[in-house]
C-alpha cells in the first residue's frame, strides 16, 4: 500500500508539473539570473505547486484504504490534515516569495505560522527518546516543535541551489527514513502496519521522484521556495510523529538503540542541508552580514569550484546523502561495529569521487555535453595572421579572440563570464573558416 501511494504521488506530481510551470509563467513566478545563481536563463520556479497536488491526491487516496484506517481514526486524523495544511500554507508562502521576493522577516513569520498550525493539530514534540524525557509544558512543546520545523524548512531551502539537488537528496534520505519508520512500526505493532510517519514519508519520496525528471539538469522548472519549504515541513512532521512510537525507558540497553535513531536519522537525512545552513550562518555572521544574506559559498558552489560539472556535482552530493542516511538506518538491524566499517569504506569512496575525477578526467555527466549534444571546441589559435582574420570578416575575428562569447555554455553557468542584460549568455560567434588560421594541436580540443 505504501509503494502504491508512492507511485500515485510520483505520477500525479509528474503529470501536473507542466501545469505548475504554466501557472508560474502566467503569475510571473520566475527565477531571474542573479550573481549567486548557476543557471543562465530565467526559469519558472513553482514546482512546489505540483508537489502539493501530489501530496493531497495521495493522502486522499490513503484515507479510503482500510489498511490505513488507524491513521485516519478520530484520534489521529487531525495530525494528517495538520501536516497537509501546513504544507499548503508554506506552498502559498513560497509562491508569494517566488513572485514578489519577500524579505526574510515575512518569510520567517509565514514559516512560524505553518509550523504552529501543524503543532496545534497535534503534531508536537511531547517526549524525547532519551531516557523517557518529557517536555515539561505545552508551551515549551509548541516552541520546540516550531523550532524544529522551521530549521528543517530552511535547511532544505538553503541546499536547493542546483538542478535536481534538493529533490534528489530528500528522495534518497526519505527512502532511508521510510525503511526505518516501517521497520519500527512492524516491531511496535505486528498486527497493524498503519503509520502516519510511513505514510507521509512514502508520499514525500513519491513527489520528489515525480518532480525530478522535470528538475534534473537542464531543468525546465525549479521547485522554488514553495517546494523546498514544503518537503522540509513534511520531513519534520514525519520525524516528530515517529518520536512517539518508542518507549526507551522500558527497554534494555541493547534494545534502546532504535530509540536514539529516531533523533539521529532525521539529522542524518538532512546532514548536508544542515551543514550547509550552519556554515552559511557562521560565515555571514563572522563577516558582519545578516545570516540570510546571499552568497556563492554554499556546498554546491564549492563543488563547482572544484571543477565538477553541474550534473556530476549533484550526483556526488546524492552519494554523500545516501552514506549518511542509510548508515544511520542500518544501525537498527546490524551491530554498530559492522555499520562503522562499511560506513568508513563508503566515506572513502565518496571522498575519492569528490576530490578525484574532476573536470579533466573524462566527460561523465558533463552538463555542456548533455545540453548541446557535442563537445564544445576552444577558440581558434591566437596569433593567426591579421590579414587572414580581416579577410575572413567579422565572424572570424570574433572567433579568434578569446572573447566572452567564445566561452562554452558550461562555463557560463558556472559564472565564468558576465551575462547580458536579459540574463542570458551571449550566443557564440560563428566559427572561423578553415582558411583563417592553420589547424594546430591547440586548435582542436
């Protein structure tokens, strides 16, 4: 049933993304090219609308399934619609931000409103799986819940800087989290596998998978703040509901580990977004700037600076997410010594992938090849006779000089040359005729 709901969410999101793109164009919710961006053309950014539609349709279908009747009983149905309602609030907030570029105070107020709505519907941190710790008052429980949800939303929003990055990270990490939540439900109630956390995680993974074909580089649409905040809120809501499924105070030392994974796994899933957000806040405060001030020092910017192409940088960050998330989830079923050994192996492999195969090591997943279908050529050799250049006309002169127009498209997306007023890279000039300059070893890549 969970896999069916995942497929339904993926299919609905995939089919409604073109509609969301049309709405974005009609409502001017378009991402212009800014100094800190890596895309080179204005792109619609309302993919979160399609993701919200996928969540709503899948949850409505789930409400009609006898298998999940326990999730929609009178006691817990408000929690389901609390998460869906909070997702709708942040989607509307993200839509407004994508259209009007709201200031950070307004966005934070909207995020607190969405988190507070979800908490008032019963999705609250009441106990922590640490020696049966109970939050002493309802006010502190509300504050803790809002804080956790706001942090999760902003962490996903911070990491959403490359095509397909946020959707892929949450799909991978959410899959690990789903396997853990489902296994925990099996242990807690062998006769009833219905779980709100498993339901929301399956649906969330589905909408990310359905959106990814439209969002992988080169993206036709971005999820925007409407999408990044939405999946951050759903992830946080699922993590909060899981904390009530274990009772560590009655467990032995050997049995208590799954309780602590309840706290560890959401952090592992959001490790890269949380790390990126934490480094950004520290970096900006140290420079005397606002924590919300934009810059080009995020993890994905650093991957591009290492020399990785757009696609390869995204795939490598996928690998890191899988290492963190599935290592944490594996602690439930295997001894920590075995998990530590395999985690170390995969960390070494991820490091080799990050630092080893850079731009000059083949063209695997290079974005310039993916977009144009051919390997770009370097400009004609410098030092060709001036008479030959002038005889060839303006096109040859433009091709022989190392002007910005001769820079390949991949370099343009990485900020290697300035953009035009319309936000697009200038089109390459026509190549020089073969007679303009002799073909040398440096002429052809």
